[in-house]
C-alpha cells in the first residue's frame, strides 16, 4: 500500500517508518526532507509540506502524527498557539486533500491524546466517557477536541477515520521516560504531589503494533484509546521505575514547585486520569506489555531494548 505519514521523524514516527518500510511504499512529510532522508533512508518519497499536492488519489492510508510537542516548553500564549496550529492546520489540509480526491484514501489514522478527557481524580475512563463542561477550559482538551473534529470532517463512505487517543508513551530513547531517567538513576526520583493522580501509559512497541493493526483492519473506525489496560497512580509509577533501576524513590516533588517552574503546563504532571482501552481490546488487539513492571523491565534491563 501507499502510505503517507506526517511526523515521520518524531519519536513514534521513526519507529513506525521502520516497521512499515519493507512492505509498503511510504511518502513522508518533514520540514527538513534532507535530514529526514539521512535519518530514515533514501528509499522513501519526501515532502517538506502538503502545498504541492492537489489530491491524495495515489495514497491508500494517511497516518497523521505531526504536532508541536505539548510538554517541551512552558505554555506561553505563543507556544499554545504553536501547539494548536501545528495540529489543526495540517489536519485541516489533509482533510481538504481527501475531500478533493476522486479516489480518496481508504482511511485516516489520526493521533490525539488522552488529554481529551480532561483531568480527573480516580475515576476510570474509556472511549465512551464524555468530558464534563469543566474540561472545556483545560488546554489539553481544547487542543484534542478541535484536532479530532477536524480529522472527522473527512469521514465518508470511502474514507474511514480512526482516532488514537495516546497516553504516556514509554521508550528508553525518547518521550517523557528518557527525561525522567537521569534523576531516577541518581536516586532523586519520587512521586509528584500526593501521588494519587492517574498515569495512563503505553509501551512504544504496543503503540506501533496498534497502528499496524489499524492499517490492516477493515472494520475499525472511530475512537480507540492507545493506553495499556492497567494504568497506575503516580506513586506506583515512580516506585516501579525506581525498583527497576534498583534505586530509591522517596523524594516527593511538591506540587507548588512544579507550578512555579512550569506554570499551567504543570497540570500534565500534577493531575491525571485513569484511561482504559475498552474499544481497543474489542478489536482483538493483545498488548505485549499490559503491566508497567514488565514494560520497564524490557526497556531498561533487556539487552534488546530500544
């Protein structure tokens, strides 16, 4: 199949390209095609944007992973706008191209995030949960709601739309875990605040395999949570990570310090949600790493970890 991927040079995109490159023809969208080709290989077609395209007649599947990282910088007004527009504008462009296609792609697989659900205490949430009105003022919900709405604009009889609400992706050499490791390796890690907030996570291998399943499945569409079936609270997350590294985890990080250091963005750490992949499991998908201790062991102790 001919597959177009945005965000191909990112943490997840890079792994996805390697998982697909031997069986499919890939068109990769990157702001820096030359650098992308050095990283991912010269066998693919590279575009620096979608402006040169009038349609997607030759594309079977679009996988949209692009977006300014939400946790890389403090949420100034300018940074919030970059986070939003990097998702909304590109997705709108994809939707327009699909609508303009005489033979549109069979499906659009669009990334989203569990931030759609808003911040909750200890309530378990799945794909059927509708966020309350209070979530409408939370920035992650605002980003995801419009992102998903834009992707769904191109849904038709010819084009299925699959939304993956992705949790905290665990990988040793990318994502949030790689930023946590230095402190935990020094024995300076610990729970954030009271440690009761939910952490809904997924091993990088399971996320890639879930995307591969969505490519192959002909009957899947709608929303699917890309989170392991056993979320944990923040205290258990910190304890399990420290145990895997054979380090202590008794230094809690006060909420006030995070708020002072990160501002509004601190809510990503001080609040959370327990998200369950109910619809995902109904597809028959089997998680290789449903439990956190096994996920950490593979990533941090296995010689084959990546």
